[in-house]
């Protein structure tokens, strides 16, 4: 059974830091390109950062230099270290592999974890 469990979200002040985690099961994590996505109220879900099985990373322009994606294949876990957080980072954060990202529904996405950044 495919499952994604995101955690680590919190309410912080601007300039603060957080580390998000996503534990996965039911997928071949070690060979998957994994991504962190976020969705703010009234907005479409957007890709924040992505990491290949070789460790190559891609970031959206809005987070480049502030967020760092990493992975622990032994633990089937994806991380997102967030520094210098801004109010515009406020959103619900999700993880999923790239081959699931075009689909909707609980078979492809977890519950997410909420990040709220106050000015």
C-alpha cells in the first residue's frame, strides 16, 4: 500500500527555520525522483523542490537558496530543510514521486503538513 506521511510543519515567524520529513512506503523510493510540493489556500499546487535518485536537485526560483531538499534511501524518507522563511511560504506541504505528481487523490498524495509563517 502506497503511503506518504509528512511531518514537521509548524507556525513560525519570518526568518525562522523548519525541517519537514516525509516517510514513504509502497514505492521503490531509492530509484524514484522525489519532490516537495505546496498548496496555499485558493492556489494551485506547485513544485517546490525535487531530487533524483542520484542526488541531483532542482528548486523553484521562489525558494532557491533558502530551502534544501535531501533524502535518506535507507529510511525511505525525504526531507526539506527550510531557512529564512517568508510569509509567502505559508502553505500545506506534500511529497510524492514525480510519476504520481499529475494525479489527484489519496492514492498519490498524503495529508501534508502545514507551514505558517507570520510577518
